[in-house]
C-alpha cells in the first residue's frame, strides 16, 4: 500500500515535470517561429500555393507565434506558482503583464511625443489580402520574452537540472 502511494506520487510528479518541460519546449518553438517564421507553416502554405515569401504574411505568422508564446507563459506560470519563490513569481508575472501592455497599447515616448507600436495589421482591399507590418518594438518585446524565458529556467533550475549530492557511503548521487 505504501509502495503504491509512493509510485502514485512519483507518477504525479513526473506528469507535473512533463507539463513544465512541454511548456518550456513550446516557448522555444514559438520563439523560433516568432523570430524566423515557421518551416511547418511554410510547407503548409507551399501546398496551397500561398506566397510564403510575402513578408507581410510571414510577419503575421511571427505575430501569431508571439501571441502563442504569451499564452504559453500564462499556462506555465499557473503550473509553476507552487514551486517558485513568491518574490520571483511576482517579478516574472509583472514583467509578463508589462509586455502584454506594450503589445496591446504600445510604448509612449515623452521625448518624441508619440506611441510606438509593435505591429499593425494591414489590409489590401484591392488584392483582398491581409498582412502584418512589424516595427522595431516587436523585436524589443521578442528579446524581453526571451529574457523572461531565461528567468523561468533560472527559477526552475532546482528541478530541471540534477544537483550532485554526496551519499553517506561516499558515492556521488544525482
């Protein structure tokens, strides 16, 4: 009975770690797609003869992946709240909230008296196409998202990376 309980705890723990790993992997995949576009989507678009070299369409894919990355952070934060120090968690949530605000509303420059935006949807009525213009703020937000991912990995290092431990018998344990 006790052994079944331990096995059950181990299975729950393994599943929890799998969820965290999956979220981190998804963040990596979204980051790749956000910065370069997605090869799977390109293959998909080739199949349907969509002009995948159109930068406005590729920008649309990058923006969509940024939004997916934000959603993945939300999911990951929900999963790791119980294992990350409260102060660290609050700091990361604050950074994410600020980035969401920059995406939604842009960043106002008092010096230049304008609001900079990350991206803007474009519609060509003549060709009946939609696209996305990406501005320098998009790249800045992308870098901040990568830094946030680094913060998450750093705060989870105690469960992501095995620590060497000494066994009373003198053998090293991991």
